[in-house]
C-alpha cells in the first residue's frame, strides 16, 4: 500500500473529533492538519496542527480532506477544495440544498476528483449484512422497508431540521440497501421545539420496484432507536444500527395445529435467528473505503451523485409536508434516483 497520503480535517466538533481519532490511526494516512475557527478547545486534534483557515491547510499540501463543519458550510468549503484539486469525503448530508449539492457534484466530476459522502449507515455491519442477504435473494420478493430513527434533541445542530440532518440517513440507506430508487414520497412534519425547522417527520413512499417505504424520524423522543426492517416473501430482516444486530424472523414452514394460536398469531410465524456478524467500527470502514478510492483501488463509497439524490428526496419530503401533496418523481428523475 502507498504509505503516504496526507489528509486534512475541516471541522473539529462532535463528528470531527471521531474523524480525527480514526484518521490518526488509519494505515497509510497522516493527519496533516485540522481546521476549526474555534481551535481545539477540547483537545480532540490528536496532536495534529490546528489551523483556523482552510487556506492554511491547503498551503501545507494535502491529498484529501474530510469536511465535518456544519452542513450549511459544506458547499462553500467543498467548492474551495475542488478548486484546489483536493479529493474530499464530505459529511452527510452533501449540502443543505439541491442546488448546492448539484454544484458540488459538477465541481468534483468536472475535475475527475475522487469525492464521497459520509453516509455512515452504509458501513454499519448490520446493514451491510442485510444488504448482502437481499442481494442473494434470502427474503425473496421484498414488500416493505420501514425505518425508525428517534431520540432527544441534539443541541449542536442549528442550521437544518431533522429531515436534512437525520432522515437523509434513512433515505440513503434505503436506496443503497435495496438498489432501488424512490418514485414517490409524502410526508407530514411538526415543529415542537421552538426552532425554525421541523423536528419530527413521518413519511411514506414507494421505490421503483413497488416496494413500500415508511420513515419515522424525530428529535422529540427520550427513546433512542435506530431501526430498519425489510419485510418480504420469506419473512422479515431487522437491523438495529445502535447495537449492530441483525435478526431474521422467518415465515413458518410448519403449520401450527393449535387452532387457538393459529387464529391469534397467524400461520406464518417461524424461527427467529440473530446472526453473529463481525462488528467493525463503521467510521473506520468508511475511512478505509475512502482511502482506497483516493488511491484508485476500486471501493464501494457513496458517490456525490448518490449524495445528491438523497438531498433531492429529502427536499421532496419538505415539499410534500408544505403542500400536503405526494411528490411523484418524473420518469427521468426516478431513473436518476437509482443508487
Ligand atoms: N455521519 C454521522 O453520523 C454524523 C453525525 C453527526 C454529524 N454529522 C455531520 O457532521 C457535520 C458536523 O456536525 P457536528 O455534529 O460535528 O457539528 P458540531 O457543531 O459539533 O461541529 C461543527 C464544527 O465545525 C466548526 N466550524 C464552523 N465553521 C467552520 C469553518 N468555516 N471551517 C471549519 N470548521 C468550522 C465548528 O467550530 C465546530 O467545531 C454536519 O454536516 C452533520 O450533519 C454526521
């Protein structure tokens, strides 16, 4: 392996601190510098030089940068890095608007620079295993994907609502896991915490193969949950991405003879299996994949174009909540939403 990639980190907050930790230990990479206008008040920089301006980081010479500043700044910072010829891994969501996300896609694609979005759920062991099982057809025909992402309010997120901040995880993982695009979406939102943005959303949609999708996402629950289920012909796969557990509830192959139970529980309840899967840290997997991509080794990263599609679907949730209508994607757009 080429042992000399120099990486920079932009933004040393709640997420940036983890990027700093993982980059410092990442094989074949040196954390060359960290940029944050507030400096390193918490001692999270892992000994790397701390700078207050992106220009100072560029002057040090870097191969790629991780962008972990607030979402509203991703576009401005990303465009500057593209101009400087630096590859980037941008935190999710790619940008806070469809137009901004499009400008980033154009900036990196036109320069042929490697760029990815940190949709970290793709690196969760439970979802990686779930996706492989769908690919090999373990569930048979897929009927429905349900996600629930609930928890208390994160006081640091001030520039976007829960759709852009959290539901983008669910939109990306659903398209990535099923390999299907969204063809329609409808949503209701509420805003209860006195902020200008929504803090709770309930969405229902459909994917290009007819699979039904439901997302429940909020910042208003004391119950923290990260739940994904896929129901299909042969049963139901449930991933908990907090614990990285994957469980299969199979349809029964043996019919019950107990009449009362049959009436109460239905006839199709079968075995339940919790899979033993290796649990590697998702952020480390994300960084390994991106490092390999920068080195030209084929790797499965979330591309900026896929990140743009997620931002487009998120914008449609907001449109639907405002208008009270279902957003149906144009035929061409539906194709573009395909992961
Ligand atoms: N992948 C995930 O699971 C995940 C989790 C949390 C946050 N995020 C994403 O990471 C990004 C940051 O979120 P956070 O929770 O760390 O926020 P945060 O507010 O904790 O940290 C943001 C940091 O960026 C710094 N900053 C502000 N302006 C800057 C600039 N111009 N240049 C460099 N740094 C600047 C701030 O001083 C702060 O330290 C967001 O886009 C968020 O969506 C992703």
